[in-house]
C-alpha cells in the first residue's frame, strides 16, 4: 500500500474514533471529567498530594545518576 494512502486511512480512522469518543462522553457523563474535551479535573485530594510528596521525597533521596540503568549484561 502506498504510504500516503496508509496515512490518509489512519487520519480518517483517528477522526472517526475521536467523534465516537466525543459522542460517548456526551451520552455517558462522569463526574470530574469535562464532557467537551474529555480532560480530567485536577486532583487535589489528600491521597494524590501524599503520593506526589512521596515521589518527590524519593527523587531527592536518590543520589545523582543512580537511577540510570546499568549497561552490563546480566547472567540468566
């Protein structure tokens, strides 16, 4: 198949899926989600703030460069 034809098919399918998603959001509204864009409301709950604080603390405790994966092969 020609690459431009393949790209056009993907573009058409993407637009079709986005239209179906918008229709679904309008017929099945959920609390905390914008029915127009599908964007979630910002999380400000205690659980979310605690989780983000724990992640931030963990990143501060790691020495610089320790989170880089090693390049040595491991024996199975």
